[in-house]
C-alpha cells in the first residue's frame, strides 16, 4: 500500500489552489447507520425470563412509599401484579429494545469526526461515476508514507487511519467500529469476498476541532485540512474532462512551486480493451 487515490470531483483544481483536502461529515457518508432519521426494523420482543420478571417486581416494590410497604408484603404485591403480567413483560421488552438501539446507534458520539475516503485503485469506473463527477473530476495519487496519515494525532487531536473491513457477524466494539467496518450482505460470504479482487477503501478520520479551516457550504460547516503537497505523485483527470480543462490543470501544476514535481495525466478509454489507461497530458 504505497499509493492511495483521493477523488476531488469537480472542485479538484480549487482544492489544489487552496491547498486543502475536503473531509466528509457523517451525513455525507454512504452508510445508512451513519445517517440521522434512518428507519430501523422493529426488533422482535422476546419473553422475559422468570428471574428478570421477579427482579423487576422487586425493584417496583422497593420504590413504593415506606408506609405502603409496611401494609403490603412482597408476596401479596406479586400476586396482585400477576393479572397484568403480560402487559408488564411487553413494556419491559420494548424498553430493552429502545435502550439497546440507543446505545448502539448514538450518533452524537461520532458527530465531531470528519472522514477522508481513499482507494487502492484509480481505474474503477463505478467510483469515477459516483466520486469522480461522472468521469469529469480529478483524482490525486498520494504517497501514503509522506502524508503523516499514519500518525496517531493531527494538530494535537487524535486521528485514525485504517482500511474499511467487511465483517461477519456485525459486532460493534466501539464507536469507531461504525466508521471502519461494513457488514457482509445476505448474498455474500466471507469466502466469496476473499476470492474477489475489488477496490480497497481506506479512511482517514480526524476531529473537527483539528481542522485547519472551516467554511460554510449551504448552511453546513465544512472542515478543511491541509493538503500534503509533497505526497502528491500524480494528478489524474477524468475520462470526460475536456482538453482545455486538462491543459489548465497542467499549466497550474507547472506554475505552482508546491506541485512542480507532480505528473499530470488523464484516464482515457482504450478502444482495443475498453479499459481505462493513463495518458500523459
């Protein structure tokens, strides 16, 4: 993993000139479990064990005023509660389901993180379509060793750098588990995934409090972090980028002292193989 690739969509040249990398908030990420207002399937409520039911009644009995407990024994309290046992068990099961969901999907604990998505390959057409402005954007080839991404902190705040992993079963260990893991789908198996040679996604996660700059875009605060210019190896223009735009980027790279070492190429479609190839501009 010497090089990773970062899509800058249609704003690529602007980010190069400003010297910043745009990190994404949770709402900009693709995973539904990172989005607010996601609808979750209602969990089936299981019956409580006799021990759990008894423990609940003991708690309820202890919460009675002292003068009532002096008049009513616990055994009598249990007998009187028996007629409503079904309602009590249902209410307790629902409370447990809500409590469990809140503890697992409390997005407030993740709100301060900002994410930079990086990829192990440059020639994935689907990524060019989604992240590369439908083939009209820009891709940076980055030398990871020269970036400082693997450090444990940035601007005196914690940062995390890791590959996104496919897991089965889904067993959250901590808050960052949601950012660096994806569950295997119902139609996949771990052995099938091992046989595939797909694009790896890596993520750099930083605190919004370590941002070098913050700007407002359509009412939302956007965190910007300095672009490690020395780590940029190549700028790759999309296969639908116009020649005039390609020349404009190439000219800027030659003029800016920070980018004179950067090679400028375009991803173009080879008619013989129908595969993307890198062509110098």
